[in-house]
C-alpha cells in the first residue's frame, strides 16, 4: 500500500482515502439495511453502525495491502 495518493498535485494519505471509501460504503449499507428492516434485529443501532464501519475499513485496507507469502 502506498503511503500517499497524488491527486493533481495534492497528496492525500491513503488511510484518509480508504476511510472515505468505507464511509460511503457504510452509508449505502445503512440505507439498504434500514429498508429491508434489518435494524429490528439489532440491539444498539449506533454501535452496530460503528462496528460495520470499522469492519469495512479493515476489509478495504487488507484488500489493498499486498501480502506475499
């Protein structure tokens, strides 16, 4: 994973770009889960949404990281 992303001369930390992508995916998933009524099964919605965000953040970061075995 590269430490910075260059967008027309503006250097953005990779983690910030990944965090923004995870936020967008989380927003889409929250709306989707709310429309199908999934949150009726969830005890604490803000806690679930926060955990889902960090799971998405970790999954994106791991998928971008080049692991060689």
